[in-house]
C-alpha cells in the first residue's frame, strides 16, 4: 500500500485542485443533463398538447359532419332515388375536391367536408325514410352498434404501436372486390348475398377504422384535421349503412 503520510504540501494541494475541478465538471454535467431533461419533458408536453388538439379538432368535425348528414337525410326524405344518385355523385366530387383544398384553404376543406356529409345524407334519405316507416327500431340499433364498432376499432388503432398500413392496403383491394360483388348482386340473385356483402364490408371497414385512427394519432398538423375527419366519417357512414342492412333484412 502507498504511504500517504509522505504527502507534502504541494502534492496535497494539487490533489485538492484536482478534486475541485472534478466537482465542477460533475456539476456542469449534472446541470447539462438537467437542462436536457427539461427540454425533453417540454417537448413531450408540447407533442401531447398538439396531439390532443388535433384529436379534438378532428373528432369535433366528425360529429358536426354526422349532424349535417342527419339534417340532409331529413330534408331529402321525400326525394326520388334518381336525385339520390345525383347527390351521391356530388358527394364523391366533394371528396375529390377535399384532397386538393386541404393544401390551399382550411375553410374550403371544411366546407367541402360538410357538403360531402349533407350530400351523402340526401343520397341515403329514401332508404332511411323506408326504415323509419317500416322498421324504426333498426335505425336506433344500427346507430348504437355503429358507436360501439367505431369506438372499439378506433381505440385499438389509436393505441397500437403496430404499423397498420399493410391492413389499409389489403382493405383497399378488398373494397374494390366488394364493389364488384355488389354490382354482381344487382343483376344476379345469390342466396344470402346481402348478408355476405354486409359482413365482408364490416370486416373491411374495421381495418379502415383502425388505420384511420392510427393516422389521427400520428398526425402532426392541425391542418390535416378536415381530411382525417372525412376518412373517419366515411368509416362511420359505411358501418352504419352496413349494420342497417343486416338488421333490416338486407334492404340496400
């Protein structure tokens, strides 16, 4: 063992200076780490606040669009099916326009979103009027089940860390196939065809709902809210109509 008793004034003074410098370095390091932690915490807090703002804005627009669609369905309850088809085509035009308007004007994008909702409500108004007259309970049941369906799928999509983009791609091609199957059903009678169509449609829109809510969680700009709201509203609209078809005996 070394003999510390032989430590002279110079060597002891150098050791104390070394210890002091080490303490200052440790203090500077601790201070720097504390600053980095504060910046990190502030960044996380800002990110959470932005996510909450985007979520609130998007879901608020979804709720308002559903309300506009309901008003459109009420006002269009006596229209002919031909006019309903025209309204449906107009809704498609609003969806296309929304994808371009989102880059230019948020106000225009919101206007097109509400226009899409109103036109889709008018497009399905004759069908909803039929159910309101013949099977009013089916409307309430479909609305309640739609809330549970969207809530369950949306919660999973918003919470999961798994990338759902592959599910969205599969759902896109499956939807094209479902549209083709629907066209076939218009001309060919298939036993249980309406039920098969509705069940497959619900599976497809389960995937879309999960993916759209994951997009909502990952969104980093409030300007994306109208486009996200349009996607989620279309999920709600299609799920409601598919459930109504199942509960009401397959009338489209």
